[in-house]
């Protein structure tokens, strides 16, 4: 009987079962995590060098209708080691997503600098506007705000 117990301890089957269980859990965890889109993105970002330079663009407050025009204020913040020049473009859009002629503003930002830019876009008489779109020319920064009302002349 003692020979049987010594064989079970000494043959390494316990370690093989443990290693197999750990490997199975690792494979299952990897398949589960990689099947989850948010986790894939997180892993991709963890192993990919992220840009040190980027620009924030956002609305400061809610765009509004005022005196036959849409008024909006946007902000830019520069994140990066050097000064940069930007052209911020704002335009109104129709319900069919056609852009009306817009306005542009040139801005120079120092690293970490916050700058607000005001736009006042007149609504052409009788024109129906649905949204205001703002973007940085040549960049990836884009904003779109759907305006309330969607009525002739842009008034709610």
C-alpha cells in the first residue's frame, strides 16, 4: 500500500493536472477578453504608443438661436510640446445634412493653453437648419450639435 502512495506523489501527475487547469483558465480568459470590444481597445492602447500631442475641441455651453442666428462658443486646448496654429470652422447644416457656408477662425495655441472661440452664424431667410457642425481644418476634431426646433428660419 505504501508503494501506491509513493507512486502518486512522485509521478508528477498532480503538477500536470494543475498546469493543465491553469492553461485552460488562461486560454478561456484570453478568448473572453479578446471577444469584448472595449477590452480589445484597452489592450491595443496598452501595447501601442499613444500620441503625445493632441487637441481638445468642445462646446462651451449649448448653442442657441439669437436674433436670426445660431450662436455657439467652442474651446480648444493644446496638449503637446510646441505651439500650433489651427483653423476652426463652423457651419450650419440642413435636415438633409447639407452644409451652408460657414465661418472660420484662426487660433494659435501654446501648450496647455485654453482658448474660447465665438461663432455667430446667420440663418438665411426661409432656410431650415438642423445642426451646427464645428471642426478643426485638417484635423480629426469634429463636433456636431443638433439644434432644437428644426423650423423655417432656424427658430424653434
